[in-house]
C-alpha cells in the first residue's frame, strides 16, 4: 500500500536523483512522468486513462495515467500544490529542425490537462527544474542551445499558464547548465543552481531573479578543477543553500550558504561553506533541507574504504557538522540517490547496492542524531536501482526506483512501515521499458500517500516502432465512496405505523480521486430529519438495512419498511425522509462527508384507526345476482377520519387476502367518521360474479381498502361474517362438446352438421345454437352464418345431440373451411363461464360447385398385416372425388410405406395406380400389386428456401454465381433411419461438396457433416465439417458416389466400393446438403435412399401424389390403413426379413448393414481391375 508524506511550508518540491528539496504544506502524492526515447515527426496529444479495475478498500492501485504521445519527450522535474495540481517540466521533440522544445504543463488532481506551455528558441530547449511561489506562480529553469554551447534559461508563468518573464544567462565562456531551482515563496525570488564553464573548468554558479524577472549578479564558487551542484534550497529566513561536488586532490562534498542577496556565509558565528573529505574520492548525489529541525543533509558515495559506500552528512544551520554516517562494505558498489527527512527529524537514504547490471535497492533510516534505525533491500531478480525516498507524517516510507532488465525495465514502488517492514511492492509495467526519475507528493488523502512519480515509459506505435511518452502516473490508496443516490417515501405518515422508503446507494467509482474499491458489508440508516439542510438537521432513527457487498461503480436499490416512533418521540409536524450510507462507519471511505441524503417532506400525524365490527347478508343467492349487505365500522381513536371506501368479498374461510377471495361487484363510501364513533350502513347492493362456484362462503368486508385514510394500525381493517355464511346457488354453463359434418358440400346446397350441447350445474330452456362456416378453428359470430336450432329445455348436467341441416350460402367461394357452432350466441342465458360457448369441427370441409374444382380424398387403404422384403403385396385403395366437378385428366394414386401413421411423399414409395378420370361425387376402388423393397430410391427434391446461387434441374444443381463457397441447396426429404445418398460425378475440373447434414445453416462446405468432395484433377475425398478424412480417391465422369448410414455408422463408397468409414457417430434425421465453389460446377442425379429394415410400418396412399390436379383442398389427399374403428395404429404392417440385398441384408440386426456381400464382391472386383492404384492418395482439400 502507499503511505502518505508531509511537508511544511508554502511550496511543494519534488525529489530527484542528484537533488532533493521539499518546501511545502501537506504533501501526499507521488508523480510519475514518462521518459520518451525516440524521435519521429508527430503531433503531441495528451491521453488520459483512468483505472477501472476495483480493488479492496485500503489497497494501493493506479488512479490514472496521462500520456503526451509526442514522439520524443522527457519530464525532468515535478512539483505539486496544496490542491493536488501537478506541474511538470522537461522537453518534447516533434521531429522539427529546431530540436527539443521546453514543455511545462499543469494537470489537476484528476489528471486533466489545465494548461501547457512550450518554449522554442529554435535550436534546442530543455526544462530541468520547476518550483512554485505562494501565489501558485510557476518557475522553470533549464537549458537552451545558442548554436555553439548551452545557456541557462529561466521562465516564470502565472498560475493560468501565461508567461510572465523569460531570462537567459550566457557566461560567454562555454556551457552553462541549470541543475535546480528554488523559489522563496513569500518574495517570489528565484534561485538557480547551475554549472558554468570558466574557460578552463566548471564552477558552481548561483543565479538570482526577483519576482518581476529582475537580474542580479551571479555568485560563482571558484575552485580548482570541475565543480557542480546537486541541489538548491531556500529556508524560512530566505537564506539559500547549495549542495554539490567540489574538486581538489579528489572530489569532496560541498555545502554553500548565501543570504537572500547571495552574500556568502551571511550570518555571524556560522561557518560556511562546509566540505566533507574522507581522504578519498567523495561524490555528492543529493541534498535535503529539513526546515522543521534546522538541518541540512547531503548524501553521496565515498571511496574511503576502497569500494563506493553510502555517505550521509548532516549540518546544523550554523554549518557545524551534526553527524556523518558511512556504510562499511568492502566489496561491490553502493551508491545513494536520494535523501529525505521527516517532520520528526528521521533521515532516510536510498539508492543501489551490488554490481554492474545486478543492483538491488538499499534504504536506510537514521534518527535525528544519526543513529541507524533500520535498513532494507529489495531484489526483483534483475537490475534494481532506487531513485527517490519519502516518508509521511505517520512514519511510513515510500521508495521509488527501477527494476528488471533492459527490454523489461519496470517502475517499482516499495512501502515500508516505520520499523522498516515491507508493506507492499507495486510494479508498474506498461509493456516496454519504464524509467524512474523523480517524485512529488500531493495533498493528504486520509493519511495515505497518493503518488505522482516521474520517469519514463516506452510505447509501441501501430507501425511497430518504439516511442516514448511524456506523461503522469498517479497511484494512491483506494477506498470505497458510499453515497445515497436517492431516497423517497410517502408524503404522510402516522406515528407507530410503518412506511416504505425507496432508496438507492452507490459505491462511487472515481479512480482519479481514489475511490475504486469494493465495499464489504455496511448498513444504511433511515431517519426523519427536522430540517432539509443536512448541516443543521437533527435525525430521528427509523430503521436500517444491510448491504452485504457493493462493487465499485455499482448501485443497490431497495424498498425498505421502517417504523415511525410514537408521538412522544416524533411529535405531529413536518419532517424530511433521510438515509445515510455506512451508518455504522464500518467502511473506510474516500469521502466520509457525502453519506447523508435528505429526501422529500413527510407530514407526521396522530391518526384514526378504522375497525369493522359487523358484516351480514342473505343466507343464499344465485351467482350473477345482486344482494344487500349491512355492516358497521368503529373508529377506535379520538381523531376523526375522512372519506374512505369499503370492499366486499366472498371467502371460503375466515382469512381474507389468502388467495381464495371472490370480490363482489360494488363497494361503499363513507363520507367520514368522528373519533371514538361508529357508523352503520344498511342495504349496500353488491353483485355475485357469475363465475362464482356454487357453495357456502363467508361474507367479508375490507374497510378503507384504497388506503385513503392513514391509520394508526393498517392491519385491522378486515372482518368476515363468521359464523354465518351465504350459500351461492349454481347457474348454468353451456358448452358445445362436438361438431362434425360431411367432408364436402356444394355452394347453395344443404349439408348436415352433427352437434352436441351440454349444460353444467343448472338446467336451461329455449337455448339457441348457431352454425357457422369459418376459414379457421376460431368460431365467432363474424364468420359465415349457416343456420340455427333451438333446444326447448335441457336439464342440469345433460347433453342434447342433433343432426342439423344447414345451407351453404350462394355468396360463399369455393375453398377449405371449418364447420362450427356457438351455443347461446345471443347471450340470453347468464352463465358461469361466457367464454366457452363455441367449438369448431376437428376436420375441414371442402366447399365447391359443379363449375369449380374437384377434391380428391383416399377413403380407404387395405393391405396385408405382414409381408417380407422383396415380396409382392396387394393394396386396395378407395379414392373419392367429393365435389361435383368431374376430373377428366389422368392422375395417380401413390402407395407408401411409413414409419408413422402420417403419410407424406417423404415416406417410402412402393408404387401407384392410374385413374384416367373420375366423375364428380364418384368413388373408385381398385387393388394394386406392389413390392416391398429392401431400399427405396427417389430423386432429391430441393427445398426452394435453401437454393442459393445455383440453378435447379430436377434432382441436379449447377452453380451460376461467382466463385467461392457461396452457393448451395438442401433437400426437402430426409433420411430418418437407415439410408443413403447417391449422386453421379460429372466434370473433374470443379470443386463442390455434397453429403448429409442434420441441418443446413449456410452454403459453406464446413457445415456439411458427412460429405464427398469431388475436386480438381479427378481427385475426390471424404470431408466432415470442413476436414478432409482421406487422401485422393480417383474419379471420372459417370462414377457413382454413395454415403450410407446404418444405425449410427456412416460409410463412403464409389461405384459400390467402400473407401472410408466415419468415426463420427450419426443420429437424428439427415437431409441432403450441397455446397458449390467453382462457377459452372454441377452436382448431378442426386437420389435419396431409405433402407427398409424389418419392423413395423404403416401402409398408406396419396391421391394425386404428383399434384397434377388442381383441387379445392390439396391437404386432404392422404390416408393410412385403419382398423374397423378407424384407428390407424390398429393395423400396421409387419415387414419381415427376406432375401439378401446389397444395401440391406442384415441391416438393423447386427449384420453387414448397408455394405453387404455384394459390396464386398464389388470391392474385390474394383481392386482386381484397378490394382493398387485404385486407392492412390493425393493431398486434396476444398479451396479456402
């Protein structure tokens, strides 16, 4: 987890290797600015990415990333203000001839860009350091190239990004390079630590500008050899401290102190500058001013013991050395990068330890006297280098650095408690190399650090190039943030009663502010508020509900029942309904101040209480009749009640509202009732519904059933007449139980309708029955009226049957209709059910005329009870033309064998007989001799709805569309049991697939379950779901391919010779499925074969099975062999085994199935004729 850090003073400064100064108020956020590594022309653009992956409360996670996707860029420094705004400076390079441009940017705490400023002097400009004054004005310093060497450029921006002034310093002797900047927050004076060339070596230079940009003389620390600063700081008195490296016999640490006007060693009794010399080389890397405790620290590495070792020196304000601490490693490399002191004076130093390409983090803590407290190292397994360290006001420590290896460098943050125990390690990997540079902290967020970390990040472009992004990465401790979205309830409530409060709670997802955590169990409290302003409202508790868990970004809604306290607790008056999330403060939240929401006003009253005390009515009455009721209501409270309504019911028990109540039509309204008073009402007229079953019931009353009156007790409003009951007498219920008629009728002529009427429960008299002709089985009085009859009387639970002659009106057109009847269509009789009075015949009637169309039916099919396959049987069929129009042209009656009693042309065709003609209303009976086959072969009929991109010619297909798997068709017939598909090969120069599938989802070969793929060059193969299963099977035009299914096994053959048995088990009905690839490809002479296995079948016939006669009804042409009772299941034909057949011998009984002895002989013959080359294999697959 991330921990917070605190700073004091008006400015907030970043930490970075080589320099570190913090001057500011509460600082709690680390800033990560990305390094960019390669340059190509591009347009800079910021890309904000907020984290949307919730964590648990208290965990640290990325809040947001904002990247400037310029081709080349780097941020070199960062600072934050007390509002959490983030300021960075560095450079970008868009690939223009001017090179780098100095970029300074301000972002808000949510990562949104507030402003950016680019300085381009034309030859190369880089921002190196940034600081703020108390007014939030921004100061940056850096490098600018003058064509021959570098100069120091310093710019002041107002807080809105407007440039206030710009100054350039050029010594004229060579490179002048800014390292760090410190601003006196109260005066706005800016001090720059720089390294300048004096003609022979480099010196430490300190520059000063006032708030208006006024220039002052440069202070140079002159020494033999090269000197350079690592940082600069300003204390509360305005004195300036500069730390760095001074050369001599070897390098030493040096600490300089100046007055605000840059007078050296400004205060009497102080001793500045100070140097640290171990006698060997000593290189400073960072400094830190502890303004809280009057200390200044400088750290670096010393070679006093031979290898480089951490060395940290502390001075007091006078320049006296407070303490020196040096590690004592005798081998390896140990180099600090950052030093920091917390408000208690504890000092932290971090850096790296190890050897080249194999470093680890190494962090130390010392107390204010320099006594070591603890040390900690971190090894990721790669090369790890810490860059910066900070600690918060609670003593928690944050260490920033890089881990991993080249190509896989990551930013890694470590978190330690005050005792040095590692709390967490967070590794950030954006996919490329990440580079840590410096850090800053933002405002406090609940005692934990939000971390802005400067560094770098590679990014891959869409073209595969590696580019770097200048950006900001923010981490922080994530917490839930619970708020009530809405709360509402009634506008009136009664003391001691309950109300329903509708409420919705939200766990706000806002990663930019640190709320991205799932919440565990918490309560929502409900209140009455005495004021709508949450700041001043007093809350009276009503109840709670518990939310078990609530994910970040989600809501939870409920209608919660709560109780209003007594008048003593909640006096009569106006209040507001309120709800508070996390009522018991069980969840640590990002914002604890947004839990309460106050909703609508509610008037609390001292209510009446209405109680029914009596209800009575008659002892009996028929259903559908009105009755008179008497009842009495008592108001048992002293408060008067306004108008209310009472509802009356019948109940089979004394409990109302349990599902058996029958509501009586009609209610009663009482205008009002005084407190502690009764009102009695007599003669309330209500009606018993006609659907009420006969029997004994209690009469019930529900007072104030519309809840017009707010009562003290809403549960005592019901009463029944117990022990007295009312007997509901039955009323009739008429139904039509049967309707039938002749199969045909002639327009203008009469026809008979057989009909039966039944009455339940009670007798009736003078009942009308109306007859209709309808195009569907929904009979209504809007259908064609045919006639009627009247039943004089009918006793309860009795039927009346009749054959009624009706006339088909002349206005009726020929067609197929249903006869129907409606009893009591005029509604003269009140019934318990008025919705069941109509019925249609189950079969149709064909209506025609002498000049219209005929209509053929098969009225009888007779055949043997059993027969053997291969034997001849005689089948008698009777065909009728049931209408007067004669048939003068020939038609055929087809005879079929079916596995079920529904006869269709998809069944096994046995043969036919031909009728040359058939007169109107004429019957023809004849016997036909047919043979029971071993298998039935019939041409495939292509389903028109499946035909795509092909022309159909009988049972053949030709592709007409463009080349591709975009054409095909499927059959209307299926193989329901054992069967096969056969087709004849034509050309050998196209690609197509045909086979068997359970369905036809598309025109691709991939969807064909069992297929044969005749491909190019006369090479075919078995293919299943797009996968070829064999090598090349040579074929030529005229070869016959076949796919057989026997049981669940599927096999493939060519010219009767098998070449593949599938491992894919088959089930269900199979249709023919074809897909064609090549334009002009053909699939010819496709036949469907059904195997006739021994078993039980049905004989049937279809008149005009070829559909050559135009009929009134084309759907009534088939019939199945029936018994004397007309039951088709009574006389199925038993097909027995008989003879041996190539395709069917032994099928279904464990024999060779569809591939029998003849197939085996054919296979042997095939091998003899073709030799070994008969099965030569070649690579073959459908085109992609």
